[in-house]
C-alpha cells in the first residue's frame, strides 16, 4: 500500500483557500467588502511570522462567530458547489493518478476543517487532517481551535495520530508521498519516502535542489 499526502493552499490550489471563503462571503454580502483586505493583512502577517496559525484562524472565523449552525452549513454547501471551476486540471489529474493506483490519499493542511473538507470532496480525497475549529454547545464556531493547529511540525504529529487511529504507521507503507509548497512543511516532507516540492518558496526550493527532491509546477501545458 502507498500513501499520498497533499497540502492544500498554493499546492493543490495556486491560491489561499481561506481567502476564497472570505471572497465568497463578501459576494453573498455576509461580510463587508473590506473583509478581504483585513484577511489578506493577517495572511501577510502570518507569512512574516508576526502572528501564528491561531491568530489567522480567528481572522477567518471571527466575523461569523455566533452564526446559526444551519445557516453556516448552508453557506458551506453553496461554497462547495462553486469549487469545481476553480480547481486546476493538473492538480485534479495528480490526485486522480494516485487514486487510480490505489494509494490512500489524504489532505493535510493548516486550513480550518470546515473549508478544507469542501476542497477535499471536490478533489475526490476521502481523508482530511486539518486544523479543528472549536464550537460552543449550540454547534456555533467560537473562533478558537481544538488542540494543536495542523501546521509546521504539528502536521507530522497530527498525521501520526490519525494513522494510529487507522491502525497504520508511516513506516508501514511501501512508499509515501507528500506534496507541499512551503519550507514550513519540512518536518513532514523529510518523513516520507517521496517528498515533492510544488511551486516551492525560496527556502523549500533550496532544500529540494540540494537533496534532489522532485519539483513540480502543476500548471497546464
């Protein structure tokens, strides 16, 4: 058996899934137009190291904290309906190739599960390891996260925990692939047999070139 792991933002998709969600809400007039700029500023602060994943998660969720669960689920369903046209053909082909080979495919992302799960479904990926959003007793998002975020070194920890629940281990696979764009994912990239850098940032490109890792663009010919 083989394992294929995929990062989401700037890897399977060449954009930020959180921003796509914010733009959807702005388009529905559920958030004001300036919400895009506010979220983008948080993304830039995160990349610069000024804030962590918890802060970015709050920026994504806080505007809708307290929304009824039923309304929120309806918005997510509508959001998912529009995803197919935004998915790059090379990424769809990559996932399809692994599925056709019988590989266990898993999305492993720092993105909040409620967004990540919609992209996973659109790609035909059954399993998702993501940042878990906390909810109150009425099922409404609080803006906080449950446990550790699925980011940086915690991605490897989250994967290990998920595999244990499945009665599996990373070393038990014949081959394991991880596709990522970011040097922040180096702990997990170094743990698999086949690390693949996709549109890598400068730091990841340097490592990939030094260690002879495959580098992909996932762009249409």
